[in-house]
C-alpha cells in the first residue's frame, strides 16, 4: 500500500463520516502528510514508508465511523473493542490489507494529547501543533517518529503567537504556534519532560538526515524556539508539584505493556 492510496482512503473515510454528521480527523504519519503539501517532499526524501491510518473522533461520532468503516469492508477487532470499552477501535480490511486505528476524544499513548476542542481547526487532520505533540509524547521515539517531527519543523515556521495571529511573512508557510505547544506542556510535567527530551533529540537527528546546511539550521532553530516557549510558559500547580518528584517515579504510561493485554 503506497502513500497515495492510504491518503485517498483516509480522505474518503473522513468525507463519508462528515456527510453523516461525524467530525473525524486523520492523525499519525498519514495525517502529517495530508496536513499540507509541503511535508510530503521531506518524508519522501527521508524514505519514510507508509504504515496504516490513524483517526480521531468525538465520542458522539463513534457509531457513524464504525458504520462507514464496516460498510467499506473493514472488520473491527472485537477483543480491543471490549478491552478499551469504546475508547479506541482497530479495524482491518482483509482484501486491501489496510489497518485503521480510531481514537476517541484524545490520543492516549505514553502521554495523553487532548484534541476534542481542536478537531474543527483543519478540514482533514488535526492542527499542526497536535500533530507535532503526538510525536513529542513518545518516550522512546523511533527513527520514523523523528522523521515525522523533523518534516513538520521544516515545513512550518515556529512562531511565538497563538494560531489566531496573522501568519506574517514566509511566502505563505503555515505557522506553528509555540505558545500552543507550551500551553499543553505547562499542565503536565511528565509530558513536558518527555517532549523536551525529544526536542533535544531532533536537533541531533537532523545531522543524520538528507538535509542541506540551511535545512538543518531551520530544524535547530525551530527546536530552540519551541524550547524557549516551553521554558517560559507559566506552569500549573499540578505541574510544579509533580516536578518535585521528578524521575523518581515513572512519568509516562507503559503503552506496550498495556496494549499487550488487549
């Protein structure tokens, strides 16, 4: 299954669900690729291979999404359905060998990315800030996680202002709001700790990718701007209390162990 086929299928599913009143958005690597055309050339240059389709839907739209998928020939994983009690679904298309994961209200991995209030910001995908956060929340990121995050920073200008601010210069490049990312991390010390470590990793990983000197500088500049915003953002009381404990207590969810029970 190639990128275009997965992108076309993800778009069809979102459009079909939308025609029935359900707000469904694409996340994961396909979502990053669909978010804007500027991302694809970087992922192609890195040799990023397609995998599956990840979607997120509000709780009220679960039934519609399941209907759309099953009418399209997908079969639901009933064991996961029971284990997750409607918080996550997994589907497989037996003929086309496509796997689809559907998350409800939030992306729940090593850390939780709340997205319910941001689902209508883009017609197909989550906003770019949540797409980046979905990669920064991985405690032990893979090479593909780092590729995806790097492609986002290369194709989006990191700006200090919120998403409602004017885009400014940059020949039409979409801005990535450092204040939005920082605001999420200021509420959760564990997520903050993981994300900061991954932003540090991105600068080093840029050195091993097929990038020009200017492109590497752009990645490093983006990570520096994000780290500065994250450091400066006022932290919640819960964040400050958890920071006192630090790494003495595990700060992330064991996704692999949890999913092994499904």
